[in-house]
């Protein structure tokens, strides 16, 4: 525990909380909500009188101010007050504050300095996530078992539009085998075909999916849907998506959306694009994006600098060389670049995108959406097939 409270850390936490609330409501509502809560808690936590909320100005960091005098407050009391503010916010937003609100709030401090990180360790956010899941068990936690069964039934039904009943089950079983190394809990799924009733299957679970961490559960559902779709012979991704939504029904579709499974934007287009092609397209797109905010010459310099920084933790980038010419640039790859491990490749791509996004700062804007447009659908699909989640990237950057 530190000897003193850093009032700038409190300011950072409060403004981060304000931004996360605003993403789900509005700037007006976020500022009004926090202003009300601070006023309500001030009799219990007198030091909150050093916190002021400007209801008219919305910016990245200047909507909430914290006076230096707060640095003299009792640390445990400050942590308790911040905990109460987060809990009140979650309670007030009701269904708008899904499981991922607390996770996003927590993840927002990953790139902050040690003081801010240490301070957030004293606010029991992990415990709050657990409490939230208990309180919303009827829509998330307790429905995991039924949801996975419903998703499997829906996928079997989708497969059965093009395949026989036996072939549909075979596709599902093949997909489970492919995903087992990453999601071993799929071992507990058994599909039993009823020989007496045509097209009827029983999905049985030998273990409780309720205990699986929600992020991992959501990721597994997405990959299950994606890989099954990739095995089926649909002419267009939209056709698979349309039939899947129809088979799922509104209730299951809404639960998947609450888990941030992108069922409304699943692309299953097949691609033979190499890792080198993907990285080339990514670097070209990032340089173009940076160049639109500055100049191409400066953008190339930034990209070289970012690659130099990121390659300290991702050796794959040592196999890329960018040469800056007077009016152009060129990219060279090592001969063995395409043999990179897929997991290393995905992590490298993710870190490079995050580094560029962080570097752009206030000029970032709708960085991820713009990047996806620059990349194009085929390359976005290639990234998603390797497990890169653009939605999570956007949350981390914002």
C-alpha cells in the first residue's frame, strides 16, 4: 500500500469510468449520473468535496477534476468510495451495463503507469464481475448450458439445409475435434441422433459449462459458429448468417449479442491469402491511415518506429524491413515469414495495431472501423479466421 494517494490517479479512474458509461448511454447522462453519485456519497466520504464534475465540457480527460488536497485522504476510504461509484453506475445502467462493462473499465488501465495500475488493484473489480454475473445469472451465467445446446441445435439445423442428418452431425463432430486443443471443455459435448425421429438430435453435456469464464465461453461459441460455417457449402456468408439467425430465434440471438459474439457480422468466405500478404496489406493500410492524419512520409517513419518498438516483444517483426525512399517506401520479408506460428502471428498483428492506435492518441478517431475499411472484407475475414477480434481491440483502444 502506498503512503500517499495520487489525486491524478483518482482523476484518471473517474474520467475512464465516465467514458465507459457514456459509451452505453450518452455524455450528458454519464456526467449527470456521476455528479449525482458523488453528491450522494460526499456525506460518507468527505474528501469527495475535492472532486468536481463539469456538466458542460466533454473531453478525454477534463470533464472531472480532482484537487491535489485529495492526496491527503485515507487510501482505504478512497478505494471504498471508488468501489461504491462503480457499483452505483452498474446498478443505475441496468441491462446497459453488461458483463463487459466492468471488464472494459478494468482493461482501460492496461497501458497506464504503475501508480494507476497499483491503485486499480485495490478496487475489487474481479469480485464485482463475479457479483454481476450472479445478479444477472438468468441472462448469462445460468443459461450457458442451455445456450450451448441451443447453438448446437441451430447449427445442426443450418447444416441440414445442405446436408443429410448424418452428414450434419459429422460436420459438428469434426468441428469439435478441431477446436478441442483450444477449448478442451468441448469434450463434454455429445450429440446423440435419435434413429426413430428424422432430423431430431439430442445434445448432452457431461460437464457444467456454467463454470467456464464468460470471455472464454463467448470466444468458443464464436469459433464454433465460424468453423461450422466454413465447413458448409454456402455461396455467400450472408446466406449462412441469415439462416443461422432464423434458426437461433430472437432469444438466443440476443444472448449471443450480450456476450459480444458477432453473429450479425460473421464472414465465412474462404481465402488462400498468405501471412505475408496479410501483413503487407496491414502495413499498407496503417501507413495510409496515419498518412491521412499527417503525411505519408511521416507515416512511414512512424511505422518503422512502431515496428522497432513492437519487435522487442514479438520476434516475427525482425523478419520485416521497411525502406523509406524519397517519394515512396518498400517492404521486404524474410523467406521463411509464411512459416510463422499462427498464434505468434495473431499476437504480433494485435500488438502492432494497438501500438499504432495508442500512438495516434486524440487523432485516433474511429481507428478500428477505418482500418477495417482499408483492409477490405477479404482481409478482415482472414484476420477474424485467425482469431483476431476487432471488437475487443476497439474496446481496449477506447
